[in-house]
C-alpha cells in the first residue's frame, strides 16, 4: 500500500498519529507553507524553491537554514526519504510547512502521489469561478479543496477583502493584454509562486513585456486577452472562462 507517512522534524510518522498538541495546531496557523513538485525523486526547480523558502522565512522571521540548506540540498535528501518511504517513485506533490514553537522551528513535510509528466503549459485550460471572501464569510486555505469541490471546479479565483483579485486558491494569476503580461501582486510575500521568475523569463522569451499589477479587479480579468494561473506543481494553466 502506498502512502501514509509524513516527516516531522526529520522523523517519520503515520497519518493519524497523535503527533501535534493543541498548541502546535494554533502555532501552525502562524507559520507558512508551500507546495512544489518532485519527479523520479528529484525536486523540480530546486534552486527557485529553495530561494523562495529562504526569502519567505526571512520575511516571517524564521531561521530555516538548518532545514533546507544552500540550494535545497538538505531538503532534497528529506524529500527523497519521504518518497521512498511512501513508494512514490514517479511523481508527487510535496507540501512543506514551517512554524515556531518556543525557540524551535518545526518542519512538516508531506507527499501526495500525482500523475507523472510536468507540462510547462497545460493546453486544455481551466473553467474557474470567482470566490468573494467578503460575501462568503471567513476564509481558510485549509478548507480550500472543499470550497472548490462544492462548485465542481479545480480552483477558484479569490476576490479579497479590498475587492481585488490577488491570486487563486492554489496558484498565482497573470493576464495578457496585447504585448504585455501582467502579474498580480499581493502585500504578503508568502503568496508569491516559487517559479514566478521562471514564468517571467518565459514570457520575455516569447516577446511579452512582463509588468507587476496591483489592485486587479474582476473586470480586468474578464476583459483581458488571456488569463492564466501558474504554480510549482502544474506549471502554467490557461483559464478559459469563469
């Protein structure tokens, strides 16, 4: 049977084990998490993932150098251990979370088996809906799969408390107008995609001018020539309609 194990501070535990206290659960909400992809026991974009984790941790006031190390070498070792333990030999979505308890920085590493094959551009496209957190009440990313599932959608575009669209549940958002591609920005560094610079580089290579855009409205996305979302697991996915 595949799966069932996660790593907590380098130690294996089975899903369902009573590992976390109530204090841990409350502290975890104050930390940060990220997802990325591994294929054949190798992290995709390891330098970009490592740099993003370091920058996010620094912004959050967490010291994580003893966990992932320069260029992600220690992280790669733990990812490989976790994938072998779970028998995920082809492809997996890796989740990593850091949080503080007292003077200690804790790290949780999880893995979920996914379909093999990373496609920088996902051709079929997505049908997404807007999710207004003002009208829908309190919002928690822990419930995000359930929220998307209720609408039978793979993802939802968030309209934040200020009325702007900063990201989707799982991805970063960008849109194209003529020869320019606009990348939505958010005040929280932790919401930026780890491979954002790779996507910007690809945009330049095809002749698009990348620009940051704050305060993106729902109408801007609906009127754009093209909208796409991107993350470190599935690459770029075109949004067909909402």
